[in-house]
C-alpha cells in the first residue's frame, strides 16, 4: 500500500488487516517456538489503524522525508511491528521464516540498523518517548508537517525518563507528537497496576498538559476515532492515546490461560492457534 495521506489506501477492512497482523505474528512465533505473542495479538488492532488508516508512508521508500514516524519504544514488541510492516509491504512476506535467525532483518528485539521501517532501537524501556520528543522538535524546526507516533508500554509509565519526556513535550508545544500507550496491565514482574502506586492514567496525562484519550484498544471503531481526534485536535499540545488491550486477543485458549508478561505456547499449539484464526478470517 502506498499511503500518501491518512486514511488513504485499499478497501481491505481494518479488521482484515488486524487479522493478517495476528496471523503473521503467529507464523513468526512458530519459527522460533517463542516470542512475545501475547502482546502482538493484543496490539494488532492498534497497529492496523496505525498503518492502514493514520500513517503517511511509502512502502518502497522507508526513508521518505515526508513520512510519519512510528517509533516502537517497546523493543520486545518487534514481532508485532514486523507483522504490521509485512502486511503494509515494507518488509517481504517471504522473510517470515527468518525471524530471529542469524543475519535476519527481523531480530527478536527491534533494531533500527537491521530493519527497514524500524525508526529506533527499542529498549532499555523508558527511552522511546524522549527520542520521539527530539524527533518531533527536529521536524518542527525543519517545518516538516509529519507526525511522530511513539508506542510505549504501561510498564514504561513507571520510568522517570518517560515523565521527563512528557514534560518536555508540553514545554515545546509538540502538537505533532502522538503517544500510544499499550495498557495490557502486564510487565516483567507482574501486573503494571501493582508495580507502583497508580492514579487514573487519563487524568494524569491531562494534568501534565497533554490531550489525552482512553479507549478499548481492541474496539476498532473506537481506536479509529481516537486516532482521528488526536490528529485533528486544535491545540498546541502533544496527544496521547491510552489503549486498553487484551493479551492474546483473538485466540481464546490463550486468552483464557493465566496471563503473564511472556506467554508460553507449546509446540503443537502454534498450528492450533493458526487454525482458530483462519476460521475467523474477516471478509
């Protein structure tokens, strides 16, 4: 797809795009027998809206100066972003079988030096939003109208560097910056909401001066509306979408499993998951 303006592109439904992103992720996970598949399945709807509704980019020219930048702060979500970029035509589908292997352009943690379309090397966690602030400020000074999107995790909201970036974005009135928080309530040590004292996230971002929205990240219509409102907001302030997503979305037997930060999938379960997904293929 050659996207020159938000919302442009083919008539393939966003639900079909999200289905394909989930399927790509399962195929890659099967290659290695592991991967952060729970997160990839959960965030597929948000990525479908990002790449097939909101972002301006050229699949064959990932360095195009006029592109919107999509920064993946969460390096271990790379399997999800590769899946979206394969569906978008930025990466070739035939490379799915190389995922995580030596000399692959798709290492298990996202690295900008390896992968076309990967804007930054994600992790250590908590650095992505700061990079996005610098990038958004640079684009403004160059009078480039592109947006910078930065996907970060709910676990990163416990990092002080994230909140320094939050304040910097307000200071510089970065209305070309849209943060996307994947709030699945899981991080390495357990539930994100149990790791530190939590306050309602919507109110916290608003108090810092951001235009903030909170949505069900697996409700396609709600996600589309949130992205549209973020871009259209008339105010000299950065924007954030807090997307509440469900780990392993779309594969019931994985959804029902006790969910942890790293979801274990048994060797025979990859094919089972793909079969379930294929039965639910949207038109």
